[in-house]
């Protein structure tokens, strides 16, 4: 299940899920190189969850995301 506050791995980058856009059914987030993303949940499901935090702010400040 995809949730806000998850740290996921996308190839060599780490990403944090920051929100969900109900209008377009897209998940929003940020990569550890500073780029933002919007993508469908089908794509996110294939990226492994590294850590999970109660809020996306905590996830962005985590040691897993800063790697």
C-alpha cells in the first residue's frame, strides 16, 4: 500500500511520497536530488519501500533519504 511518508528506492535515487492528487489520481513526491515527481500508483508499487514515517517532513529529514 502506498502512503505519504514512505521512503522508496528508484534505481540509484531515493524518493519520498509527499501527497496524493485526488483529481488526477497521481502520487506526488520528491527525489533526494531535489526534483519533484507526479506518477501513477502502478509505477510506485514496483519501487521497494526502504522506510516509513508518519509525515513526509520526517521522511525527507531521515537518514535513509539523505543517502
